[in-house]
C-alpha cells in the first residue's frame, strides 16, 4: 500500500509516496538515489546502512521509510559542505581508516552522531559508538585514531 510521506533528508525537504513496507535504507538508495548509504546484512548486524535520524545514529535497514515521516535524516552525502570534506572524512582519509570502503559511510555516520553529542569523546566512547559497525578490512585501530583526530580538529 502506498503512503504519502514528507521528511527532510540532508537539509532538503522531500514529499512523495512510498510503499509502507519499504525500508528506509532502500528508500534512500532507490527512491532518492543516495547510494552512499550501503546495505550489507539488511538484518541490523553490520551497520553499513547507518544514518542519523533526528540526530541519532540508526541502522536504516531496521526501520520503514514511513516511520521517518516528518523527521530529519542525514546520510553520508550530507557530511561534505560546499565541496569540502567534513573533518571526519578528512581524518579517515589521512589515517588510512578506509580500505574497501564498504563500512565507511556507516562508520562515519556513527562517529558523526557521537561527535555531535560529545566533543571530547574518550577512546571508550568512540569504541562504543562504532560497536554496531563491522569492518572486515582495517582492524579498527585506524578508524578509532581517525575519529580521535577529527574530534580534536573540530573543537
Ligand atoms: S545493512 Fe543494515 S545493519 Fe547491515
Ligand atoms: S574498509 Fe572494508 S569493510 Fe571496512
């Protein structure tokens, strides 16, 4: 069944119709062509699909698009501004925190959610924030270092 929804994605208003069973992850990728949000497991385990929902990181494969009606969504495409990488993206790049890149959008959004709430996160905070995001390549050390560096640069 089609339902009307209005929501804000990366600061832009969107209104349209969506199947009530469409996952937010699929709506973002297929409906809005925001393919930076990756899908991996689609059962809430890998975190590749993480976006911010009203400022809080959520796995977008675990919610229906209609549940986000009236709300504010930020995807990885919303991080860079005026063609300038966000400090988190810069830090991931400089710290070799990206290998295949499949987990990266989800890692960035979990880290972004953390830094929006805590500008001086401890290593434990960082590890907890990305604990729902799996990476098969990096071993996590460089990712934690990158988030620490971004936090310092954003002060
Ligand atoms: S695709 Fe959503 S958690 Fe894996
Ligand atoms: S960089 Fe490959 S899964 Fe994380």
